[in-house]
């Protein structure tokens, strides 16, 4: 009998262990699948934002001519404002997004952004005047500004760190993918069918996210701890309520530690700064390390805008028309957006592999080289020398611009903001830097479309060329290499501190190219 009991114990234990392993694997798969649903909803919102960017590029020939079933006619004088009002809406969305997210939560912020998208598409379908198009673009821009802020907050709050690392990799490609999708649909269908299709795509977002719980951090901070525990139980697949409470406490503790993570230069450590007030944030921004980080990001923002990428992509059909391209414009845009998507995907996946400073140097030099060749080409076109021009050359120029732009400027901006600024000032600095970029986009669009004229004189290429050359010099001499450096080492380098009392007293100069 004893022999039988010993035999049973040694025989049953492996089965129980196998059951526990299977349950653990199933629980992990459920947890990852639920978190991937949240990530997919956020990326779907970014695709919808990319569709808004691409819609204007695709429909601009119909808006100018009033052909097809387009109910809205836009004059050349109104084109610049139609682009600029989108940027104005994005800036407005960035400013009000903090209030919306702190009051209603990031999930409801995403839903509000989608409702603004839906309202804009309805306006474009049923509007009959150019004012309807301007209103729709402004509303779309506001939704994009809110989505840009709510999307990363919601995803980072409900996912594990190893899952959320995919966030930076797929955000920019998702936006470009939206423009590619709209270009493919626009190649096949008319204006009204195209706009109705993207309206349906926007309507599909709400059923996808409506059943997901709100961010547990937001719920806990607003006193709804019971709902926060249920939320974290859903996303972490935890059945034990006590374990859910421990997980929530751990998440809140890590979030607080991250917000309290700061660095003070040696000569500023005696200052008593309240980082929760606007004046306190401005004082933090005037610290030596943050001043240098702000200068670096302002330089990169200027380079981003003066490559003319946003300006060129919005007016791509007109630019191809002026260049004398006889190939189907919609087919050309599908090719260009496809190259942009592949370039963005490759660039973001290798963002932490190749040195960022080297990539920025190659990017700015590559943009300068591309604009120089484009200037020569348009000079030949303006001088009526068709024997030198070829239809394929402008397409090659635009494709090369996609590759060099996404090599550095497009993909590294948000990554560098996370590395150069401490968490206590990062959101405030991001708002200032992004607003500065939006203002540059706004004025550039008006200047180059009203003063330089809608016919795209050759002058605008030389403006972009000269600024790209200047940015190449700034990147070479003023922007540090942050690869293989810890966050504290980066802050010490920016502040030019050499405090040997810190535990991390490694030679930082070895990490700077």
C-alpha cells in the first residue's frame, strides 16, 4: 500500500506541474492578446490620422477643378489656408489634450478624437462651400492633436514594458500606412465614395475600443480604485483580487518614481523648484541641461520643417504637374507612399541600432543633395528644355526624399525628446517643441503658397536647400551621440557636470562621437 502511494505521488506530480505550466502559458497569451488589442486600437487611430493627411493630397486635383462628384470647389488662394488650418487644429488639440485626458481619461480622449474625425468627414460629404472644407480640416486637426497625446498614455498605462516597446516602432509607420491606404482607395473610387469609405473606417474605431477598460492609473488617481483593480485584472489577466491590488500598487509606485526622476546641474541643486506649477516648469526649462536639450530639439524641428516634407507631400499632385510628369498621378503617389512606409518601418526598427547623430547627419546631407538635384531639374523645366527632362526623374527625387527624411528627422524626434529631457519636464517641453513646429508649418505653408505663389517657382527649393545645409552643420557640431548612454549620463553631459560623488562617474566623452 505504501509502495502504491509513493508511486502515485511520483506519478501525479508531473501532471500537476504540466497543468500549472499550461495555465501559465494560457494566462500569458490572454494577457498579451488583450494588451495587443489596446495597442492595435491605438495604432488604428494613428492610421486614421494618416488617412486625414493623405486625403488632402489625393483630392487636391478634384478640389481645384470641381470635377467628379466633388461638391466643394477650392480656389488657389484658399488652398494654402486649407493646409494651414489643419496645423492650427493640431496645435489646439495639443493644448486641450492635457485637460481632456486629466478629466476624462486617455481612452475617452481617443474616443473624442474619433468623434471629431467623424464630424469632419460628415462635413466634407454634406458641405457645399469652401468654408465647410476649412471647418472639417480644423476639426480633423484638433482630433489629431488629442490622439497624439492620448494614444501613448493609454497604451503605456495598460501594457507591459516589453510589449509597449513596440510603440515607437509602429507609430510613425502607421501614420504613413494611413496615407498609403487612402492613396490606394482614391486611385479606384471617386471623391464621394472615398470620403464615405474613410467615414466608415472612422466609425469602426468606436466598437473596437468601447469595451476596453479605462487606464488603471487614471482611475486610481481619480479615486476609483475598484474600477482600477478591474482594469488591471483585465489587462494583466489576474483572477486573484489581492494580487490585482499589489499589481496596481506596484504600477502606481513605478509611475510616481518615473515622474519624480529628475536631474539638477551642480550649480542648481540648491534651488527649490515646484515642478507642478507653470512657473516651476519654466524654471526647470531654464536649467543648463534643459536649455541645451531645448536648443537641440528646436534645431531638429527647424530641420524637419525646412526640409519641406509636409509642404511637399500636401501639394504633391500640383508639384508633379508643374514638373511635367505625364504618368498617372495617383499611381505615382501610391509608389511614393509605399516607399515612405517601408522607409519609416525600417528606420524605426533600427532606431536603437545605428547611432542617432550619424543618422541625422546623413539625413540632412541627403535632403540637401536631393534638393540640389531637384533645383537643377526644375531649372531645366522652367527654361523649356524638355529634352533633358524625364517623367521618371521627379518620381525618383520624391522617393529619395522619403528615404533620407525617414532615415533620421522623421523617426528620431520623439526618441530624442525622451532621452534628452527628464520625465518631470518632458511633457511640458514636448508641448513647446511641437507647438513651435506647428507654427513653422503654418507660416511656411502661407509664405510659400501666397507669397512665392501657387505655381511653385524655383525659389522655394533653394530656401529648403540652404536651411538643410545649415542644419547639417548644426548637427555635426552641436548634437551629441546618445547611443549606449544612460539617461543620467546624457543629463550630465548636457549640464557639463563632472560630479565624482555620483555612482555613475564613467567617462562620458567616450560615448560622444
